[in-house]
């Protein structure tokens, strides 16, 4: 079942990425209109104008591990699957993953009334990818939380704070990590996105799982909560200074996900702690 809340301001080879929950809110149901447009990096032009966000504000839906859906599924079937989805007026957007042979690809699908407007896979390369949470206000863009197992996908190079699965001098390996993306809702295009990873003592990428959909804060910044198996990374892609488990982290990013605003984690010390 999708966990939905409202903000105040194939095979299951991936398994469960973390504790179920949501950090922002809303309600799913029938109906919505969405708007969107071309993306931009921080500090540049905003999304193309559209009908505008709902007065209901930002809502979110999240399912731990995601839900398997298909681009050939009807709206009724997708809604009945329990996939994370949000509805504004006559438009609904759902996220999940589609099984393709031995591979899993994240799905971002929009319905206007009962007609599918589009169904996008934001990566379809070898590593398994899932979309597990969505945060949206009915307007021009939504934020999606993904999990991905390994590098070498089209999630990379999107201009986010961490632009690749194994940035800098890190070595990849294949553990499941988190990814936060900003998606324009007119065509379903992934505009920008950042990986959220951990690193072990050998400078290898280690697992990092989401703990819910993101929260859009009153200042427009985006907060993501996660949990890692080893030290989460800090400013400069360096591991935080940590003493013991658990590693429950909090990251705040600029609206286009290009800049780390602050970060902290239980039992760890960060260079840019959140207030």
C-alpha cells in the first residue's frame, strides 16, 4: 500500500530498500491537471508556464521497494496495484518499475482522465532501477525517489550534486543506492537528479536506501531522508565522520538538486549540518 501524506508548506531482485514512510503528503484518488516544461539548472529560467500548482500544496506517495506496473496497464490497473500515485483534478501520475526480462526499469506514467498521456522509463540499462516515491503539487514538475543497483545508466550526468553512481575517485561495485530526480510533468522528462550514496573504508560505493518520498520545504529546497549501510557522503563527496550505527541521514538540496544545502546523520558529524 502506498503511504501518502501532505506537506505543511518481474522478480523482486532489489528487495526492500528501507523503512516504509513518507516525508511529505497528499491523497491519491481519481482525477487532475498537470503542467510542465523544459528544465533548467539552479539559477536559470524556471519551468515553462502552465496552469500552476494546486492550492492543496505538495503531496507525496511512497511504497518501500516500489510496485511493479507496466506501460500497457490501464489507469484502473495501475491504481489498483497500489503503486505510489498522486491525483490533481483530472490528472494522475504514478511511479513504479517495469520488469523487462531480467532487468527492472523505473516507470513514470501520467493519465488524463482514463487516457494515458505518456509512460516514461528514466533508465533502461543493465542496472535494476525502480521509482518508489513521488512528490508533486499538480504543477510543472514533480520530484521522484528511485533506487538503482550499479552505475552506467541514463540517470547519470543530470547536473545534480552527485552526478554519477561512483563520483570522483570512488569505485563502483553494485550495491543499491538512492537517486532523487526532478521531472517535468508535461512530457515526463527527467530534468535533473542527484545520487545519494554511502562509501566504505576502501572508498567503494556502499548501499544507501530511501526512507520515504522527499519533502519540499517552504523555501523551495528539497529534503531527502535515507539510511545507509556505511558512512554517508558529505560535502566534497567525502564520507562523514561517524562513530557507530545506525546511519539515518538527512539531506537538503536546492530546488534543481544541483547544490547540497546541508546534511546530517545519526552518529556522524557533517561539514554542513542542517539547522
